[in-house]
């Protein structure tokens, strides 16, 4: 492993909306900043079309991600960006620089010392792991009802997932789709809030398929059908759908910082909502990886900006 002795004022871990927004603000504050990311773009790159980002209605997810990247790279003289880097560990050292503790950020290739950190690694939606899911992602298979529900106006769709995320997705889709199948692998809807369940059961547009386990997504250029199995009888059925919403949860990418920070029951980083500070002084966090509610692109971008400003004041006033 290369031993980088160059001490950064700020290292940002993550290249999604929160990380890139933090990068823009840190660069404008002239902090000596390094942004580390496996790739720039984040979840917008996986979204089909986004209708709720202020000022950019009906923008393709990949197009919005490119706009973010282009904006960030305009500050390339003020921020160092390393793509293709996976952070594997963060350690707080016993050293100090100008009365600030130092951290070592380890990637698979190198070590980067820093006075402050922003963790903005986001979350990864859990996948079904069935044939056709990867092939038809962004071609009918989607992972964000809030982002993509309007694209399925007057279409027949399926929602996989019977927790609150799945129930909420099905309810959102009643404003657009003409028919919604809700696949629930349990005998009844016992995992969701009662208020959601009542709305689901009263809706004439939602058909509940209990004991239903998705087995395969079929289509040609786009999704055409979904094969599911009854977990009790082992019988399979194929339903015609034009969209499949996968709503089985998501998981933060946080294996590298477990020993330093406090987390909630969802494995999200607990932050001070005013400053985005974590339980470890000098480490801030932003975006979907935190315990802030409402996992939306525009919120993550704002949180990234807030985290960068807080890091700036931490570095200049400590």
C-alpha cells in the first residue's frame, strides 16, 4: 500500500449527490479536499426519469448525474477527485495537526491522512436476485417509486415488498398506474403500518398477492411479465406487467467506519441534524447513509452542502 503523507483538510467519501454537493461547497471554501469514490454519479445514475428535482423537470437520471459531475469538475483546481477508489477502513490516529485529531482513510491502494471527513456513501437498494432483474433495470425494473411512478401512467405494474416501503410505493402508484399487483411473501400484510394496510385494502386498483415470491422477470426490450411462486403450494403464475418496483429495503455502505460512529437500528449513521456532525468529532455524514428521513436526491444534495459548511467551520474555528 502506498503511504500518502499529504495531509488533507477534508476527505469526502462517496460520489453521489451528497458527496458531490459537499465537494462543490468544500472547493468554494478553498479547503484542501480529496473526494474518494468508486464512481461518480450515485443513485441518480440508476433512476429512469426524475420529475421532482427543482428546476429540472423530467430529467433522465443519468443526465442529472452527468450535470452533477460536470458541475463538480469545474472546481477541479480546488478539489482532488479520485475515482475507482474503495474505502476499506477509517482509523482515528493519536497524532494531531494544529490541535485537530487526524484520521487515516485507507483504500485498497493507499492511505490518506485528513483532519476532517464527510461520509456520503449512500445506500444500495436490496435486489431480488432473480433472472431478468439486472437485464431490465431501467427498462421497467425500478427501485424508487417516488422517482419513477409518474412514468407508469395507465400501465399495469407490480410492487415487490410488503413492508412500509412497498406499501407506500403501491399507494403512490394509485395516482398513475391503472392496475397494481402487490407481491407479499407472507400470508398477510402484517409488516406494514395499519394506516398503510387499510389504504391498500380499500384501493380498487391494488391486487394483493399473498404468499407470493417473485421468480423471474420477462420481456424483450422492456418488461412484459413477472413470474411468481406461491410459497405454500409451490405453484407458479405469470402476470402481465409493464413495470416492476423492487421495494425490499436498502442497506448503508458502512463497513469501513463501524468502530468509530454510532448507528441506529437501521444501521444508519446518527447525526446532529443541525450540523451533520457524527458521534466522532471531526467526522460528518450526509445523505441516505444517515438517519435523516426522506431519502431523496434533492435532500441529499442539501445535506452534503450543510456537511461541507459544518466541516469548514470545524476546521477554521477549532
